[in-house]
C-alpha cells in the first residue's frame, strides 16, 4: 500500500503542497443554511498558491461545484 493522497490542486490538478479552507460570508449562496457556517476544504499546488487571483478562482470553482456545473479556474 502506498502513502499517496488522492487530492490534487483545486485550480490546476497538480500535486498539492497546501490545504486551504473557504468560508463564505453567505453560506446560503453555496448551498448552506442561513445562519450556519459552511467550510470548504481545498488543496493548492506551489504554483497556484502564490498567484494573486487564486482566491477569486477558488471561489469560482467552489461555486460551480456546488451548483453542479463543470468548473474551470482560468
């Protein structure tokens, strides 16, 4: 048995080096219940982690996944 993680970078699919958490201000916009906290865990690679637009792209991908669509981070 190997010790490999099935996780990959949320934005590009590369092997991850960091774990992040996104907590929307309005959980109901992301399929949550008003007044309840909703937290999404994601992974980033070293390249995507430092990009200035990473947070906007992360939110875009998570929003698309919650809506059931196909997400494209670019």
